[in-house]
C-alpha cells in the first residue's frame, strides 16, 4: 500500500492574484485557472467514490488499506479547500466558472448506480492528473517567474497527485472492477475532461479579452503540442492505460518525492480524517 501524508500548505490565498499570474502568459494563466475551477466539485466526487468503495470492502481488506484511503481523502480534501480559495480570487477578474455546474449535472446521473462506476471514473481522472502532474514537475521552470505562493500551490498539488494515483485504481480492482468498464470510462473521461478544459480555457480567455491575440495561440500551440508540450508528451502514458496489464505504479519517477523532500518548509503534516 502507499503511505500518504496529509499536508497543510503554508501559503496565503486571501491576497489578490494577478490576472496573468503565470509569468504574464494569458494562455497558461487561463489554462491553469480552468483546471482549478474543476477541482472543488471533482475532488469531492473522488473523495465520495473512494470512501464508498472502501466501505464496500470486506473488513480484512479495509484493515489493509485504511491508512491509504484516509490519506487519499485527506489530501483531496485539502486540494478542494485551497483551490476554492484560489478560485475565489480569480473570479474577481470577471471569470465565470461554467465547468462546475455542467459537472454537477453529469454526476447526478450516477446516483444509485454501481459504485464501481464512480471508482472507474475517479481512476481515469487520477491517471490524467498524474500525467499532468508529472509534466508539471518536469517543467517546473514554467513557474519560475510566478509568485512563490502560486509556485508552491501548483507544484505541491502536482506532487500529491503523483503520490496517490494508485488508490482509486486499486479499490476498483479489489471490488472486482473489470478491464472493459475501466477502459470504457477512460474513453469517456478523456473526451469530457479535455473538451471541458479547453472550453473553460476559451471562456476564461474571452472574459479576459485575450482570446484572439497571436501570443495566446502561440503559447497554446507551444505548451500543448510543441516538442515538450503537455498533450504531446502525455499521449504514450495515456495510451498505456488501455493495456489489460496496466497499473499506475508502472509509470513512476522520483520527481514527486524529490519536490516534497526539498520543499518541506512549505507545508506542515496534519492528521488524516
């Protein structure tokens, strides 16, 4: 099992955030803002799915993974809280979160269904966030000119996403979840996640008045599709999810552990719920 520490990030998000907080780059700021807008409702769904999956396990299996599940829930609850604070700041720039209400409507359709659906959706989303986290940690220079508190926010979140990427996947398998539904949900989540992220990013840029600037499109092409672009570098590890023998632990590096070790001054450990 994975040992997961719950950490309280020692930053102040009560102070205003600059409009183009990511090094003055309108696209990157809008992209990260879009992702953050999805986190409060998404993280709560992941928490509920993992908690419900854990409760469905036999008692002896609960004992084996109790600490990991509590750590997962604690980490995700902390992410939910701190991104809600960040979102409150960026909404002062006139941005409108259209992603969250759409997500709530979709999630209502899952009420009363087999709880393994929620775990499969969570596992798919966690694979996405782990891929993005790995890219972010390996391209941390993108944040070099940002406020230290915002650097800390995104790299801390990335490090913990890489750390707990196996939890929902393992619970899904422990409850007898099959390969067919796992990959079916990954296909659906891929379309929904990418289309919603791009849709909210465009919405943010439109409200920001920077949608039709050449610099915006150049940044988008470079950071998403360029040689070191997020989508380009993530394709192969994303595709690996469809193998019958896939497990998230097969895709690992020391970037998460290294960042957490070298930046321990930025957070304090707290007890899991």
